[in-house]
């Protein structure tokens, strides 16, 4: 990738570290989102979350937009909007799927995007990931299976909720690939804002079909503020910046840590019981990531 905007290319591990932070933010806010959704309709929550994030990101990146010029910003916003469509589809398919399937099934099937990213990337760009990346993905996928299998239960019965969740996994895979494509070619600030604006508009359009309801408790307000500012504005800004310097495959691999952080948070807050399958699953995910990261650090 060529250097852009006069910036020297940072070491890849710095970009990967930013993605670790994103996975940490998303994983540790899972409990907050779950509690908030119990008192506010999902589309309403997503619309407020994305609009708050879009406002924060626009304010923060305003100086960069003025410096870049209208044409450059517009190209970035269009690219971000393309990624935003897949981002929104991922959230909607996941939310609709949860109405017909279990949380365990949802967590497992959503995690399939980790495997789908390198496969879809190979089909689109005719370029397979490196051997160590494939090995790391296989190990991390096995870890995710162990982490989520206890929640699935003894009998996995496929239903329309599972089908919707598989579509969610495909949407998130295409989001990573589309975001990586445009963030490497346009100003990352405009791409970051564009995807969130698109998701906010589409979420608001959903309110025409889903009556917005909310009980304005401190839990709901805190959930909107926390997810809007940190889990959306900050997290997606970091992700868009980082994907300039790393691959979509590595991004998906690092994001396998999200359920690990979510489980650790649930255990620490007293909502989950520590199981050996979860410990082994989380360990395999970390090993899969380290397999790729340690090799890359030796090459820097």
C-alpha cells in the first residue's frame, strides 16, 4: 500500500493493537447493551447510538475535513456509506435473528464471519491469506466453538433465526472487506463518518416499521452514551484507521477476542459461571492470534 496524506506508515502491530482495543471495548460493553435493550426497542437504540456517534465523529474530524477539501471528503463519505450498508445489515440481521434463536446460536453463527472474511477475500481478490493467518483463524475458530458451544445446548436445531444470523455473519464479513478497501484509498476520517451516518439513517428508517418505545431509565441513557461515544465513535474510528495498515483477515482474527472479553466481563460482574470449555476456548483464540502476531513482530 502506498503512503498517503504525507504520513509515514506505522508498524503493523500498532494497527493491530488498535484493533485489540476495539475488541476490548465491544466485548466489555456487551452486558450494558443487553441491559439497555430490555428497556428500549432495538431499532430506536441503534438509531440514537449511531446518530450520537456520527455527531461526535463529525465534530472531532471537522478540522481534517476542512483541510482535505470537499471532493476528497465526499469520496470518503461515499466509500464509508458502502461499508455502512453492510454494517447496518449485520446489526439488523443479528437483532431479527435473536427473536427466533438462542443467544448461544447467535454468538456462534455471528462468529462465522471470522472464517468467511478470508474466503470471501480470496474469491473477490484472488489472493489467499498467508499460511500462518489461515492456521491462526482455524485455531481461533475452534476456540470460539468451545466458548459458545455450552450456550448452544445439546441439540442445535436450525431455524429461520439461525438463517438470519448467518446472513448477519456474511454482512459483517463484507463490512470488514469494504471498510478495508476504502480506508486504504480514501481519507479514513471521511470513511469512518460515512459508515456511521449511513447506519444512522438506515436505523432511523427502520422506525417506520418498528414503533419506537423506551423506558428512560439510567440504564438506557448510560447505554446510549457509552455505546454511542466509545463503542461506536471511538471504536469505529480506530477500526477504520487501523484497516489502512492491516488486512481484513487479520482484523477478523483479532475481533475473535470480542466474545472472550464479553465472557470475562460477564464472569466478573457475576452473570456467568467460569467453565473449563470457556477457559480452553478463550485460550485457543489467544493462541491463534499470537501465532500470527508474533510472526509479524519478528518481521517488523
